[in-house]
C-alpha cells in the first residue's frame, strides 16, 4: 500500500512540475510577444502611410521611336513588345505623420507630438543606430499588394535648397500615392517648403554634417534608404542630388523601374590611382584588392538590396575606419558591397543618371540655362545603347546631372516638348 501511495505522489509531482514548466514557458513567450507588439504596430502604421488612391487605367504601348504623349498626357513606354495596362492615381492622399500615428502610445517619450512633428511626415526621434536596426528588420521582399500600391522612393541628397524643385513638382503632379519623397539636408538648414509642395515635411532627421568623399556621405545614403524602407509600399529606391533632373515623365520612369528585373548600381574594376589606387591595405581581410570596385554614387535599387545595405555590419565599418581622405568612399562602398555580397548577379552594372565626364577632372561638367537645348536633352534620353531586361534599348538613363539653378527656366520650357509633362 505504501508503495502505491508513493507512486501516486510521484505521479502527482511530475504532473504539477510539467504544468509549472508549461505555464512558465507560456508566460515568457507571452511577455516577449507583448513587448514587441507595440513596435510592430508602430512600424505598420509608419509603413502604410501614403496609400494610393483609386486608380484609373492607362494604356502603355510599345514604340521603337521616341516617347510620344497620349491624349491623357500619359506616355507610351518604348520598352516591351506587349500591350499592358498600367495605373496612375486620381487624387492625392493625406497620410498621418509618424508622430500623429504614435500619439496613442503615451508611454513612448520619443514619439511625443511637437510643432516640428506636425509639419513633418517623416519625422522621428530615432538615432542612426536604432533607425538602421529597425530598417534592417523590415521584410526583404515586397509585402504590399502589387500595383497600384507599389511606390518608388525618390531620395534627394542635398546640402541646402532644391533649386530645381519646380521641375520635380511638375514631374510628380497627378501621381500622388505612387511615389515617396525623402530629403537629406545639412542639419543647420532650416528652410520650410510651402504646404502644397511635394517636398513639404519630407526632410528626414539628421544631426550629422556630410562631407564630399567622406564616410559621412555613405552614412547619409544609408540614412535615406533606412527611412524609405520603413514604408513597406516602397518597392524601388532612387538616389538623386539637387542638380538632378528627370529625363522622362513620371509614368515612363515608374514603369521602367517597377518592370526592371535588375538593380542599377554602376560597378567596375578601374586600374590606376583613382580606382585601385584608393584601396587601403588596412581593409584586409574583410575586403581584398581583387574585390575593390568603383562606380557612380547615384544608384537605383530594389527592396532586397536596400535592406541588405542598411543591415551591413561587416563591410561598412571597414570603410568608416579606413576609407578616408582621398579614398572617396561614396564611389566605392556600394559597388564593392554589391560585388562582394553576390548581388552583382541581379545588377545591371550601370547607373540611371546621365553625367558628362568628357572634360576630365574630379568633377563632371555642369549645365547652365544657355546650355539647355532640345538637342542636349534628346541626346541624354536616347543617345546611348544599353540592355534592359535582356533587350537592347536607347532608354538607358532616366535622370541627368549636373544642372545649375539658372537652368530652371529653360528646363521648364523644354519639359512639355521633350519630357512630356
């Protein structure tokens, strides 16, 4: 009898122990889940801003000639041999700012409403470390519905104002919900864009001065990409400067990027002092001389590469420490990163931004108002042959630089005839 009683006590002890362990595991899991749920809710609210409005159908057809406008001022894209139906937005949407979306979370002191927050739709109080961490946690593939929800993130890296802003305003007009704008200025720049401007409230937080050719330039690019990644509707990411212009209208550019099977990061191996000569042996063993690449700073990438770029904890620190002075890391970091990590298999190895380096020297040629002619713009648009999705095309560049501020008037006069917007 005593033996049976001991067995029952042992069975009861085992049962209670298992219940205790199970309850403890459940409690820990629940705590972890509840701790993270507010972050993912905020990330969702932030990423769903600027949803597209009701769309109207636009017919995009193929032509072997230059682009001509249709009756609705929507271009025909000379890229594919198929008739496709595309969509464009019919009315703008006014999304809540991240600060307004956070207002319900009174316990988060970093998201409190401020006068700045009410005028900024991309403002937040995250430092770079937290921003990059959160951006690296977003999905690496496009999780939002297909068109018309997909957006292109236009990221402007500039020291101060955007003198060509009226041209970009014309470019974006009527396509609200299909693009996102992000502007990186120097921290002491305090100008506020008009309320009706596409650039109003789109200045991302930054407390860092940016120097030409310095690691801070790469940090600024990563900061722009990280902010753009927080919007899950952004499918493609374009880096531009204050001297850049669009060479085609919005629909052409949008279709070109969304339909592309490749990213557009220029990279090549260049012997000599301005190529391999900039490599520092101190980068070994993380980066070897045979892996060193050069290319244009102005890139276009998809979401997968964008997430990998902001998640990089291996190669970027080597550039921060050892690519200083005359190294000019902004021309080497991304090309080298794409080459080393294997993304080159999905890359076109060319940039989408036309630049004139024919005069030589460390800076490209610039264009003033008197230089802007229809012939110049047509040469930028169709004067080169390249491969797009396996087919040869003359549409190799969607953007061009460097245009001075006094070129704005000439560009606005040329836009309806050449760029068709």
